[in-house]
C-alpha cells in the first residue's frame, strides 16, 4: 500500500517542480497541482486501501470487549462462598 503512495507522491512532486520551474508556470500553479493531483487522490487511495486494516482492528476490539463482558458476566454468575456463622460460645 505504501509503495503505491510513495511512487505517486514522487510523480506528483516532479509535476509540481516542473510547473514551478517552467517559465510559463507559477508557484501557485505548482501548489495547486500538488494538492489536487497529489494530496487529494493519495488521501482517497490511503483511505480505501486502509479499509481492511481498520475492519480487522475494529473486529479485534469488539472481540476483546465481548470477552471482557463474558468474563464479567461469568464472575457475577458464580456464587460467592457462603460465610459460616460462628459457633455460639459455650457456657462454662
């Protein structure tokens, strides 16, 4: 995933540099090129390619919460040992 983003970043950076150094280009045009051809598409691609990782993380979190809840329910369901009443004192 990161290889694609790094390669695209390089290509867009070179496009922006070419725009800035071109006699007919401008620094504003280079910034717009970098933002619209680089940052926006890279953000969308990173979001889409990161979806499976986010799903796995959410599933693991839900499973951990479910295990903790099950353990708490099992702990509450287990009766505490009954306390024995002390024996009455014997009369002398």
